[in-house]
């Protein structure tokens, strides 16, 4: 059984009146069980040619209602550059230069198109990504 652990640390000495130091870890497991996630799309990079919307993952290519996890990172160093992230046509948020996200994704194919789409704010931007597949 594969074991994949995601850990996040949030620290700040000046955001609040007291120092913040949070660390949390989770073992990535399949839907409704304790079996580790066994597959990934592999770590990849997508460099965009323009500011068009791109489909990163098509839900129809995956089993729906599972415990997939999506890792995204904007590798840009230009602070104003971002990727808009959409799931099923709904904007999840923006990932600015240097930002990353780990998002659960059900790949639901029963109701609406649940594709994962990205739209860059500028041409020639690069997004690093990986899908952990349940």
C-alpha cells in the first residue's frame, strides 16, 4: 500500500498580536477507506501560449465521486500573474505567483461537467500540477 502524506505549515510573527504556528498533516487515502492513493497523473507542467481557458483534467476520464486530490502551483515570479481555477464552471479562486493549492476533486460526471479548467492572466505562464487518483 502506498502512503502519501500532505503537510502544511502556516507561520507568522506579525499577522496577529500573537505569533501563529500551525502544522497539519493528512494521509491521502481512497474514498471511504484507509487504503492509500495508488496512482498519480505524474508531476507535470503546462505552459500556456495565450490567455485562453485550458482544460487541465476532463472529469469524464476519471471515476466520479472518489477522493482525488489536485495539486496546483503557479511557478511565475511576477507578482501580478495568476491562474483562475474553475471546477464545473465555478471559479474556485486565483493562484498568484508562487502560490499553490491542494484541492479535493470528485470528478463528478453524473450531473454537470466537472472538468478542471485554468485561465492564465498573461500568455506564456507555467503551471505545475499533479492529480492524485483514487
